């Protein structure tokens, strides 16, 4: 099984109390479940339906995604950081899809 490609953009450094922007993207070949293959058989739905972000083990952002979302949804949100730590990001979807990424930030 090939792991999905992810892209996470978080500043490497921040000042204590600073609000930083997190941008996260996971590669996913979305299928809406309404299309049919060349034999007329419906192609099963395959979508990302949950995105979570934790900072030092505490959930700081969650999004439950619905059918109108793009194949490779770009998630962008802000977080106030008061200490150095690690962001852990997880995407979950239909058919056992899961992608994970992490990024470190140093707060001074």
C-alpha cells in the first residue's frame, strides 16, 4: 500500500502567544459515488470525511467533511502557540483511507 502524499506548511519558529497559520493538504483520488465505469457499474464512493490536528496531544482543530469538498482539500486554520511542540495531522476517509503528517515548531 502506498502512503498518501501530504503537504503541511507551519512556521518553524514563533513567539510565545503568536497566532500561526497551519496549511495542510493530503493527496486523495476522490470518487463521489455517482459516476459509472465503462461497463455501467457505479464506482463506489471514496472521500476524505474527517481531518484532525493535535498540538502536543491536544486537539486544536477538527473538520468533518461532506460530499462537496474537493479531491485534495486544502485545510487552513490558525492556532495560538504558547510553547514549542509538534503538530500531528490526520486525514481519514472511506475504504480505510488514512494519511498522517507532523510538523515541529519552536516557540521562544
